[in-house]
C-alpha cells in the first residue's frame, strides 16, 4: 500500500465524518447524524479524499486507520451503536 508522504490535515468534522464512513453509514445516514444536508456530507468526503490522495472512500478509511487518524475499535463501537436504530428508506 502506498502511503502519502505529505497530507493536509483533516478538520475535526472531516475526521468525524470519516469515522462514520468507516462504520458503514451511507451519506444520507451521516447527514441525519449531523443534522446536515447530504450534499454537505458529500463535500466533506470529497475534501477528505482530496487531502488524503485517496481515489475512493474505502481507500480513505484504510489510510486513516493505517495512519492512526481514526481508531478501529472506536469505529466498531460507533457502528454497533447504529445497528439497533431504525432506518427510513432502503439506504442504510
């Protein structure tokens, strides 16, 4: 895996969004968590991918875990907290 040698730091909000991406939440679900629009979440994810030189959200998550930007155990716990919540619509 090629790790970027230089990377612009992520904002606190971008890190929080990335944790939710890593937990498997859709953009729509993340938007509901933060009471923001889905386009705002998409903008954050685009910014994250640009800063991390990642081609997709999965690569951004893998890099963030590898670089200790996000903690895998924290992500698992976060994901577990959403398992029991009802979700409206087909997208989770």
